[in-house]
């Protein structure tokens, strides 16, 4: 029954320690004030303890949950005042009726009227001192837990959104690649089986390797090159592709499929049949603290511009959101669109995310 009211056994111990500390503090304080009479002071505190316990637990387990937390402040104040006055009067009565006769008969404190206002106010303050301390502790714990819950909910929301964004990349990539394979099949190209095999390898990567929260930059680059090889089967000599990867022999980590939309976008604009010298340049450099990624591609002068956040630009729109969620204030993305070229530059501070990976937070 006690555990049902207070909660865990640890919480019961905290309550016991709280009241022991209260008794010890006032025993030492008033006992030394009254001529080192600690024993009598302890007896008086124990005799009056019920009038401290009652308002404390009514406040903690009824008034605060029912009125203070739901922000019914007026009712909380009114009921607290009624409780304070009633408990203060009870404490005053017990002092006046019993303790003055038992412990201080020579002072004749009982000759003051029972309703003597200064004494009543003193009793109210005495009663509510532990109430205020207990309230302060409980409010601090309440707002700390509330903050932790909000953080957990926000983290869960971000993780859910990231999973949704990553899931959107799969059908988007699949749609584009199937279009490429369909074009090869219409041409009855001998490259069609290789394209199907390349797609199979890439889907295997998406279905299994991408379940990790983070992957190495080297692995991401490897899959980007698989994508390049897959697309190059379609375009052949019509498209010049230049790639460069520098990792300084340090294993760095990023979210999977983070760079894929930029390369997809490059093939979308750079491999234009209207251009005689179509090209795509991809450069990735990383160390333990920074990542630099650039993608430059040719663009037909008469090609219509598309907004980064446009409905058709699902890949770039998603990657921008993923960057904001994974690297808030730790990345810099620039997109330059000129009449004859399209350039994307991305810089990411990897120091924080590499620390997560180092401590095994990759799931």
C-alpha cells in the first residue's frame, strides 16, 4: 500500500531521508537556541510532525497533479490557502493546548489567545516550510522529466522523419534506374544484362547495408561509383565522367545514401542529348573532421530551371532536409545554376557524428 502511494522503494527512502533531515535540522537549530535542549526539541517536532505531513502530501499528490500541472492556478491557490490556514490553526492549537504546558510552563505562553494572529501566522509558516521545500524538489523533478520526455519525443520524431526520407529515396532511385534500363532494352543493347546486374547489386546495398544509421564515407563512395557505372552503361561515350576520392586514410562516417541524390541530379541534367560535350565531375574528400563534396555537370542552355524544393526534385529536397536533421548548423550547401552548368558544393563538420560512430552508436 505504501509503495502504491509513493512509487518505488527508492522513492520511499527519499521521503524518509527528507523528514529525517527536517527533524535533524530543526532539532539542532532550535535545540541550540533553547540552551542545547535537543531531546525536548526532538519530542516537540515529532508531536507536531503530522501537521507538516498532512499538507505536504496533500499538496504533492493531490493539489499539484490535479490543479497546478494542468495550470488551474486559481483553484490551486484557493485550496492551498484553505489548507495552509487550517493546518496552521491546528498546529497553533496543539502548541497552545499541549506543548506550552508540557515543555515551557514557566513562560505561560498559553495566556495568549488561541487566535492570536502573530502566533497563527508563525504556525502557518512553520507548517509550510517543509511543504515549500518538498514542492520545489518535486517541481524540479517534474520539469526535468518533462524536458527529457520532450527530448525523447523530438528524437523519435526526427528518427521517424529520417527513415521516411530515406525510404523515399529507394523508389525515386528505382524509378530513374528502371527508366535507364528500359531505354537500353528499347535499343536492344547488349549492355542491358549488365545494367540489370548493376541494379541488383545496388538494391542489395539499399535493402541491407542501409539499415545502419551511419556508414563509412568509403562505402558511400563505392556505391556512388556503382551508380556511375550503371548510368555509364546507358550513355557510353556520349558522356564524360571524372571522379576523384580522397579520404586521407581515415575512416569517417555519414548517413547512408546522403550523397546519392546529388549524383542522380547530375545525370539528370548533365547527360543531355542536346549537348555535344556533356560532362559530370564528382570530387569527394574527407578526413576525421570535415567532408567536402562537389558535383559539377553540364547543362543545356535552354533547359528550364527547377527550384531545389520543387515537387519534381524529390531527391534534392529530401537530402536538404536530411542534412538539416543530421547536421544542424554543421553543414554548408551551395547550389549554383548557370546557363551552361550546374554546381553543387557541400561541406560537413563530421567531428560530432564520427564520435557517435566511435562509441558504437551506429544503430
